[in-house]
C-alpha cells in the first residue's frame, strides 16, 4: 500500500510539479509522455487497493484472498514490464512531441510577440531555464528568464530532450523498484498460502 501511494505521489509530481507540467497548460501537450504518467498513477492506485486485500487475506488466513492477491500482483508486474518497454521505445516520439509544442509557441511568438503568446513562451523558458532555439540572433526580443547563462542555455530544444531523458530515467528507476517489491510480494504470498494450507492439513 505504501509503495502504491508513493508511486501515485511520484506520478502526480512529474505531471503537475515538474518542468514538463508547463507543456500541459495549453491545448497541446506531449500525449505520449503524459499517457505514461497516467499509467504510472493508475498502477499505484491499483497497488494500494491490492495491498489492502492482501492484508485482509493475511489477517483472515484466507487462501482465496491471498491467491487473488498473487494474481493481481502478477498482472501489475506484467503491466510494469510492458509500460517500461513502451516508455523506452516511445521516448524519441515523446521528445519530438514536446519539441514541436515549443517550436509552435516560438513561431507564434515571432508572429505576434504580445499578450498570451508572450506569457506562454516565457513560462516555457522559466520552467526549462533556457531561451530560444540556439540562434543568438533570433533571441533578440525573446522573454528570457533572469540570471541564465547565454548562449549556454540558449537551446531550449536540447533542454527539452535533457528534461524528458532525466524524468524517464526516474520513471525507470521507480518502475524497477516497484517491480522488485512486486516480485517479493508474489513470493511471500505464495509462501504464506502454502503455509496456511499445510497448517489446515495438519489440523
């Protein structure tokens, strides 16, 4: 249950608290990246519910509940492996989607550098701590954050790639940790189920 709650908190932080949250403030968003986060939050919610049933099965010494707990953990483990492979394969597409969103906002700003477009591009720059697409001449007039080092931090497209790489790496680490917990949970549930059955046979 604690692992499930931790996964939910981690997924919600990446969705609403990290730099990538700014890419969901408008109509466009990197759907593939956020889809993975929603799957992560869903898996955490299922883990919490399954943990509750596992506790009930252990307390009541019910082979049926513990067997159900084992089956649910097996499904969660398979889902985690599938999500991990999906995230690894889809990482390039997620990066391209996020970069396309920034490029569209950049082009809109260049056409009309006032009003909402101005605030949109500025939010991206603040969240990513960058400014522009790498061409110093094109940065003239862009709303850049204070105290950033140009031209070192001038390429927002590269910064988007770095951010997604870092966050997907975090998701991978969390996924491996959860998978390990899931494996131990399956092992202990089977041991407990066999122990209960043997005790009943002895009685």
